[in-house]
């Protein structure tokens, strides 16, 4: 993962979305322990993530696409268009060849 830097005196506000409770709780604790990050919330599903983004306006969303990137593309596209300044980090186990062009059209690169 590339380094995310914030202007001096500014914390990177992070939202985490993962259906895996232990993973999202652990990631939230790890990121909260870093001085440049503040975790604004961690949720299990897409509707909750959109609500969190509306409420807290994170700078960065860590999106755990366990089921695969293809199923996540509509929501990722919504995030990119609704919140133009949000950065996305997508964690996935597999990326099928047919998914690559669709991901590119959504504005997502790997």
C-alpha cells in the first residue's frame, strides 16, 4: 500500500468497510495507533458506509471486497462520484479478467 500523507497538523480521516468483524476491528485499532490517522468509523456493509461518509466525510475509505471486486464496483463508483475527494483503498482476494475493464470504467485502478 502506498503512503498516504496529510498536510502538517491534519489527520487523515479513515472509514473502514469490511464484513469481517475481527478484520475491521483490528484494522481500526492498528490505524488509530498511528499519529497521522484518525478512524472516523468502521462498518460492515455498503449502506452503512455511505451513511458514514455522509456523516463524517472521511479522506480515505478502506474497502474490504471479500466477495470480489466485481460485486463492489457499483458502490465504489458511487463513492468516487458522490465524494470526489475521497481516496479508496480496496482489499480483495481475487480480480477476474472480465472485472478489470469494468473497474477501469469506474475510475478504479490497481
